[in-house]
């Protein structure tokens, strides 16, 4: 991991949170930086003007995900110098806040190859259709996109926007048989996309259904895509 520094403060309720930039050159660096603390922890290498007990917000970026993820936590311990042991770097140990655990686990799953493009375990089917997406709650971004593939509990889409992992998303699309379908969910992985203007990102969304009507409609769409895939595999596209 490249060396980091605390780059300012921000916070509320009388406490300040120091912002930290942490760039991991490889996914295995991130996995090696995990700490065995409850509920979860992370070692951040670098020189930080921080004390034990200080609140921090660590913006971690990764090889194929420059936007990365933000983890809130508290400084658990400090190491001022590396010492004689090879590979031992100065830095801080951070115990994460409960609010950051879900996002942290998703990043770990991706780093281990058990989430995102590398590890989507459910059977997925190619499906192309237009979709309207609203990302986020506080400052929602409404953007049109295209479905790439679908599964029983998720959908991969391509949009001209780069959300962050764990962002809420609301989806609307028109099915040729069932009409307008609405679904909510959250972002589980992101590939490519901005900052380059006009480029698109591939985004994985885990769906959440509030009632059986929407869930059954989605299962019918997935079932149809599965049947079409089997017919195509057996008889070809001709």
C-alpha cells in the first residue's frame, strides 16, 4: 500500500474525523492489511498525525476501482517506525465502525474473488433491455442504462455513471410481457466508467423485493431468460 497521510478533518456531534487516503496497489495488499479485531480492523501504512482514539474516515482505492470505498473507524494503535522485521511498515491500526462493516465485507469478498465479476456464484443469463436507474438517496443520480445479465437475486447493468459499492439503487424497466417492473437494491461491485466523460461503468446490483408480486415477476423474467438460453444452447441462434 502506498504511504498515506491524514488530509483534514470533518465530522459532527462534537467529534472530528480525520480523512485518510489509502491506496492499495494490489488486492492481496488489502487482504494482508486486515486486522483480527472485533468487529473488523485495517492496518493503514504511512505517517499520520493521529493519536490513539482519534476518529478516522479512510478512503481506500484499489487497482481496478479508483473510487474505492470509505471506512469509518477509530485509531486502535500506532506504529511510529517499521523496525528490523522485513516488510514491517509504520502506520496505524484502525477498528472499524459498525456502519462500515457491510461495505468492508463486500470489498473483502471481491478481493478474495468471491464477489463481483470473479465470483458471482448464482447462475446468470444474458439479457439485454433498457433500464432506468436512480442511485443514492441524499443526492440521487437518475440515469438510463442497459441490462447485461440477470440472476434470481441480481442484475448487472451498464450505465454512464460510477456509483460506489453499497449505494442504494432503484430500478425501473419495461418487460415485453409483464409491463413496467420496479425493483430496489444496492450496488455490490463496479467496473470501469467515469471519471472519463462519456464512458460507461458495469455495475452489479443485489435486488431487494418488498412484496411477492415484484419478486414473482422478476422470477418469471429470469425463468424466461433461462429457457431462452437453453434453447439457444441446444438449437443455436439460427
